[in-house]
C-alpha cells in the first residue's frame, strides 16, 4: 500500500474569529527537520503527496491546507483571504511543530507566503537586535524560530504579472458542479492546461485533490469567496506588495531554488533572470512544455527539488 499522510489541525485566529487549519503530515513526527510545503491559490496540501513520499525518510513533511481550502475551515470574513493572514496561520502552525531546521517549498501563492514569512522574520530579528532594552536581541528568538535552511519557489517570484492574475481570477469564483468525476477531470484538464502534460491517471489524481463529492455532485473544495479578496486588489496594492516581496527576496540568506515552467505567464524569463542576478544564493531549474505551474508529480520534476533539499542534510 502507498504511504498515507496523517491529518491534523491547528487553531488559528483572524480578526473575524478562530478557524482551524488542516495539515497533512508525512514521516517521523519526532523528526525536528521540518519541510513545510505550501500550495497554490486554489489547490490543497495533497498536491505535494509525491514529493512528500520521496522525502519522508529525511524530513517531517508538513503540507497545510491554507484557510478556505481542502479540510480547513472557511473564514467568517472572506476579506481576510490574504497573504498576511496566511502568514499568521503559518506562524501558529510552526509554533506547534517547533522545528530545529525549516525548509520551505511554495507553489505560486505558497511561495509568496514563504517570502512574506521570511520578510516578517527578518524584520522582527532586526527590531530585536536594535532594541536598547537589556537582553532584547535576536538571541531571544526561540530555537524553533523562522530562519530558513532552504527555500524552493515553484514558478513564482516577487513580480506578479497582472494578465496572469486576471486569467487565474477569471475561474476562481465560478460555481461549477459535475455529475461525474470524469466530467470534473475533463474540466480540470482545460483550466489546468498550463500545468503541462500528464497521464490520465495523474489528471484524475490531480482532480480528486481539488473536487469533493457533495450531495451527489462533484464541486470545488474551496470557498468561492476567495475571488472577492482577489478582486479587491488593484495596481497600487500589487505595486506595494511587489516592493515588499523584493525586499524579502533580496534579504534571503539561505540557498534558493527557483522552479520555472518555461511557458509560465506568471513567472517570466525576465523576472527569473533578475531574481538570479539579485540574490547570489539562488539557482534555477526549468521545465519546457510547462507553464504555470509545475505540479511536482513526476520524477523529472521531483528529483532536482529533492536533491536541493537533501543537500542541507550533508
């Protein structure tokens, strides 16, 4: 039988109240080397099953369903479906996990969460280091703090292309329901065409991760109100966010692997080139015939990511 993950929950807080975030866990629960995998906008933690099975002997692999998705609660106020809220939820999760070392794999939105988390941690460390109060310094950060050992950014960077966001936003809030799984698979093939070629079995697996059988119909697993939070963003919001993300990226002091779908419309070749130039600890791996975003389901995509992460264990 294939290895199966454990499902657990952590209680998080938003300004609207409490919510539970689900997370899928692989490997030895006593392993304090944690690999946290964060998924894309409309996906779930189960997207990382293949990568997690590959690395479960090396890491405690934790794959949360971000709030509003999968097995996690939906937020009472959809206005808080934003990266700052997701970062706060991840901090709550990490406080439970107490990793001695922390590696991060983030696909699309999950990469932005990782960058924002790293930026928040760096700012907190700087503030403590400059705090004039006795004993107030970066050493006060707990042993399970947010310093990253390795970061994998899967087809995402600090600069987001507005047309690509528009393409994604066009289907996020659409209420769809299918009478059969086969119909859901066919629809997924169309909306996720940019993810590249997959076998029929892989497409079915991919679909089962994001559709649920409810009242005899196959429906999306996530809160359709995600679309409202996405639509509330404007050019000024994106410009301010991009500035902060570049600051966080430039400040990363751990090795970074950028996974790039050559045909991606979200992470362009120009942005990739700039990322490699701005951070000397970064490297990249590219997959032709794939757009946004590589699914990390095949050995060809898994192996370079796994080798990069395992290099921190040497």
